[in-house]
């Protein structure tokens, strides 16, 4: 559970500090940003799955 809470807490703190200093958010727009991250993760998993099929 700590694996999920620590990055979330870090993101909340960074987002809060950026808003406090009136800086632009260090992330792409909400939905496209989330889809980009999901796409990167799925591409990574797909590569490992395909490489296991090729190697045997």
C-alpha cells in the first residue's frame, strides 16, 4: 500500500507547491496526460510480453 500512497503524497505536495508559487502545473492536461502515462505503461508491458514469446 505504501507503494501507492508515497507517490500520491509526493504528487500532492509538488502540486501544492507549484500552485503556491503560482507556477504552471508540471503535467499535461488531465485526461490526455493520464492516457499518455497509461499508453507508456501498456507499451512497456507489451514489449516484455512479446519478448517472452520470442525467446520462449
